[in-house]
């Protein structure tokens, strides 16, 4: 039997970042996929995840895991395919490290991805975007930051990962103002900035200060703005601007309004009548257990 932990550690900390140059977002996505897989495998095989061996991850177990994602977790085909892609990438890596696993790897690589329907792209109207941009308070540091972030995201068409990963060195405010973006798949592009975006960035840079992190946009602790941090800001601003929780769910890509209801709790004065009809989630009682060593390795 072959210990699993050393191979998954090498895959996440050497193969992805060093050899493949994978983004932090990709590494986090893969880590989460393996958290789900190893938790499922441990429960199915009645052992702790840290006791799993490479040989336990065979094609029948992976297929059961994928079925569980859809039946128990309610994942759509697209999410299932993302988890499968992570598993296949790891198995290709293992194939060269453990030659005896070739047949096991071949069977897993033969598992087909599911056809996924392409969803309609949600968007805000021009008036709604203007309303969103008017919400941040221009007399506060965070308001100036939020307006610059949102305006840059709107006008430059940036992904959230591109926006929060944008560095100071990638911004040029000399005429003509522009930003240099490294996007998905390591694609690079140089984008011109409109006058309003350039002005908003100048206002932010004037008060940003000189923290040690190189990213352009910072959180309240002067650290890099995260994807979840931006999502929270975007949700709160959109909610205040449109007063429509459905717009927030649409903009964030949430599958249900219940997923978005958390943002109304931050500001009771903004509670909407539509939310009052929702039933709060029931939390299952549990007891503390020490974290599994393998799952702890996968947490960011």
C-alpha cells in the first residue's frame, strides 16, 4: 500500500505552484476538491482521511464521490466536472511517481465529464450600475477604495481574481492610463482606463498608504483584498443600490436566494420584506473532534 499524504502534499505545494504556475485560486479550488473527496472516502471506507492509501482512490470510489456531489450536496454538472478535473490532474501526477498505479490511473482518467448547460450571464442595467457606484461614501477611506474597485471592475471587465490580484506595479496613471492584467490561464493583456477609472484610482492611491503587500486593493487590516472580501462588499453595495435580494443573487451567481440572505444580516435597516418569508437554516449539533491531519494539510 502507498501512503497518500506525501503525494497530495507534493502535488499541491510543488506540482501546481512551481511546475505548472497555477494561480492561488486554482490551488484553493483543488484543495477544496480533495477535502471533499477524502472526507467522503473516509466515511465510506470507515477510516480517518489521514489513514487513506493511494490504492483506496480507485475508479468506483471516485464515481461514488461524483454521484454524491450531485445527489447529497446538490452540485450541478459544472461543479462536478471541476472536482473531477482536480482528481484527474492529481492522478496524472501520481502516474509518474508510482508506476504500479498505471492501471488505476487509466480507469480514473477514463471517467467522462458531464455535459453542463451554459448558464445565462447575469448583469446589472446601466442605471443599476450607476446606483451601485453612488453607494460608497467618498468621504471615507473604505468608500474611496470600494468605488475605485467597483468602477475598475465594471469598466475594465475584470474577473474578481484579476481585480483582487492586481498589483501596484501593474498600474500606470500616466497619460494614457492603463493596467497590465495577468488573467486566467496566465493570459496577459494591457487595458486602457477611462478617465473616471483613472480618477478613482488616483483618489485611492492618494490615501492607500504604504503597506508591505504589493496588491493594489487592501482590506481593513491593510492586507490583500480576498475574493470573499470583495464578494461581501459587492453584495452589500448591490443590495443597498437595488434593494432587491434577487439582484444580489444574480450578480454573485448564487443558485438560490437563501444563499444570499446572509448579507442582509449585516445591516438590519436594509432588511427586505422578501427575506422575512424565508426560513432560517437549522444547524446540526455536533461535538468537537481534533482535525484530521490530511484534511488540515488541505486547508488554506
